[in-house]
C-alpha cells in the first residue's frame, strides 16, 4: 500500500522501538491463540515495520497462558501480561494500552472473529490524517437475536447520544494513535466508547468495513446482560462528556425545573381553594407542591457539591479543561487555567 511506504522506512530506522502495538485480551481461548499468532505474523510481517503483540491473559482457567508462554519463548515481539483473576475485557485492554510502546495501537479479539489481515488497511486509513479508525463489521457473523439486534440498538443509542456517527462501537478491531489514548482512563465497559471520548477531545474519527468470521472454537463471553451494562456506561459517558466540567448546569437546570413545577402546583392548589372551594389540607396537590420544591432545592445543592468535587479533582491533579492540537512559535506551552 502506498500510504505505508514511509512506515516501512521508519520501521527500519526505529530498530527496537515499535511503530505498532497490537493489544489482544485473552480469556479461555486455548484453541485459538496459536492460530491467531500465526495470522497476526502473516498479516503484519510483510509491512516491514517494527511491531509488538501484547497478549493480556484475563485470568484464563484453561491452557491459554501456557500456550502463549511457549510461543513467546521464541518470539521477542510477543509480550505477555497475566492477571491474577478475571477482571474483564476493559481492564485487560487498559493494561495492554498502558504497556504499549508503539505510536499506533490496534486492539484485536482473540476469538479469530476479527481478521488480522485488516490491520494493514486500518494503518493505511490512519495515514490519511485520522486519529481513530474504527472497524465496522458490515457482514457480522453472529446470532441475530442475542448478539446483532442488541448491538444495533446499543450502537444507535451511543451514536445519537455522543454525536459520533459510527456504525459499530462494539467492534474491538480499531486503530488508534497512541497520543489519543494517553489520557483515557477506562472503567466498566468503557473501551467501546473510546472513539466518542477521542472525538470529544478533538480527534479525527472515521470507520471502515472489516472482515468478520463466525466463531469456530471456544465459547463466546458475550450475552444480553452486557447490553444493559453498556447502556449504564453510556449514561456516564453522556454526563461526563456534556457536564463533566459544569455539573451545576445539569443539576441546577433540573432543580429550577422541579422548583418551578412545585410553585406551579402550589398556585393550582391556591386557585382550587379560593375559586373551587377545595380545602388545601385535603388537596394532595399541596403535598406534591412541597415535595417538588424541596426536591428542586436538593438538586441545586447537589449541583453545587458536584462543582466543588469537580474543581477539587481538576485542581488537585492539574487536570486540564482543554486540549491543544498544535502550537506555533511557542517556546513553552502555557499551563492550562481552570475557569
């Protein structure tokens, strides 16, 4: 691929420093890891770039790690991390990202449903000027009711909520510039939201169709329960993305709305007392008015407390509230100032 010619030259210059880091979480995939490593080698070796493959064993109970250790003994490009127990896919990916040394990071599933042959295409797309290239399983080889339908619903909700219009947030196969992942902290099932996080930070995000194979060995670790967890994580992303530095706008808006509803309900209670003869102490609207007004006051107070927490978080850790893409004729970047 023409777009990768300069990467080949750069790989020869870099020596031991990898240009590409491939991160693969593994959980009970003893039947797949040997063939996966063969496929990765066959796909990436012809590029002529320096690369590493980081396997993160997420507490497998089978022989996955023993097989990986055997393969790594004769392959210095393979690096292994083993968890003490099963923590989940997101922590496994986070460990791999933290250990990665490459300028570009490509996560990959270990179940052989993602195809490593797509990695060169993702790199070529990244070289067109993007920061994130997300894989899109256009012809997904999974069960429709338990896998594809919930995924379609989740993808539609994520795209609508975040404003980042990609079709397949759940596809593990993506290409990231390492600089995009530098400040990303992953929790819950947050790995699938990285393109949205990156876009909020000003990254250029695109997608491209990738190959997807049916699972031929091993057992799937995904189920319907994951869909509900994803929706809860989406609420976190939506809150942090829209109100992470200004929570008073959310809670204060809710508080004023509730107080307004309480005042309106109180006025209705007074109208019914003086014009319809309904006694206030017998009118349930009076209790509702008091309840709504007090709930609104509590929401405003919660917003003020959240503001204190957010400011303490940013100021105590020096967290910036903005990201600079480029600076010209500056000897030293100015320190971010909270406002």
